[in-house]
C-alpha cells in the first residue's frame, strides 16, 4: 500500500505476517517500509536474512539501489528488523539509545537479538542514536514504546489530513491492538500501557494510518481496527523427485476482510 503526507511518499515494501512456525519458532516475517521525500530515501527496518535478495530487487523495481538509501530507521534490535543493516552501511543508521544499550548488555545466544550484528553496529561510523521525542527526519518524530523490548521506538509522521504511525513490534498485529494482550513481551503490563498510548494516538488523530510489524496496515473505524489490503504469503516445498516439482502451501486467510473505503491497497 501507499500513503502520502508531510512531504513523504510512503510505501509498504513487505507486509509483515502474524504467525509462528512449528517446530521452528518465530517466522520473523516483518514489515519493511520505504519513505521518499525531503531529499531523503529512507527504509524502516530491513527484514531478516531471507530478504537479502528480495529487498534489493524491490528497491531496484522502484529505481533505487541499496547505496541510494540515505537513512535506515531501526525500530528495535531483534534480528528480523535489524540484522540487514549492513545492506545499507553507507546510510545513516538510526537506533534508539536505550534500545542499543539494552541489546549490548544481553547475554549472547539467549534472545532474538543478533549479537554479532548489533555489536558491529555499535561501532559503525554512520550510527545515529535516537531518544524519545526526537524529530529524526522532517515531520517524523520518535515515541518510546516499550514492552516488546525496553527501548522500542515508534515513529509518528505528521500528514496532510491523515497522520501515520509506524508501530512495528510495539503492536505487532490487529489482535494485539484489539485485545491489548501481547506475544513476546518482557512485561505484559508495560506492553498494555504502550497499546493504551497507541489508542490515545488514534483518539487524538482520527483516521490515523497504523503500520504494525507483523500484519497489514490498519485504520481504526468506529473503534474497530480494519486491515488495508490482503495478506499474500506462501511456502513452496520440494517433496517430489526433481527441483521442478514443488508444492505450494498458501498461508493467506481464505476470507480476508475488505479494505476500508478509500484506502489504497
């Protein structure tokens, strides 16, 4: 989907997926967003290792090389959001000051933080640190949104009639927003307070576009979150006798909800 506001053209390059695998754990299929405006080309997070060929191809389709990206915004330090920062190592790479300190202090091999990548990032010359309330780019302001991780940041973009909030894993999907219950939180009460903050944003900015980390973009209508677009996710497996024989397992819902009127999938 696409959105325009505040001098920015926003496009969701990869929609996050709300699910886990058995017995392999978290899928790590997370949202990746492209922003263009004010003389900048910005990527929000960068997905996991599986996107290292997919993401450059998506950018190339839009006339962008990875070296053209001026800024990489990292919402938090988990692997499916931060591990691909070396793809954009010439860009300014932004991460929360509190988040980086937390990630660097973790024991290795026990969490979803890619320790080697974060340790290298901490020494990278183009690293920039963000704090609560910073305007990191024109019209884009940070808000501390802990729960999933202690220093997780969301990004508020002031639009022209409609604002946008890049939630990422502070609110991973519609179910978390609706129920205020969260998966993968270090403290459910802290996550609930963050979701309450997001609902307050929805009340004070009617019609705001919400982009979660593992779901379709959302708008709240009459107090109910509605998805924009539809999921597209599948796995191809080799269970035949040649590599040409594949079995497709479609992971999209059979009956997706319709997009809100006026939304652009």
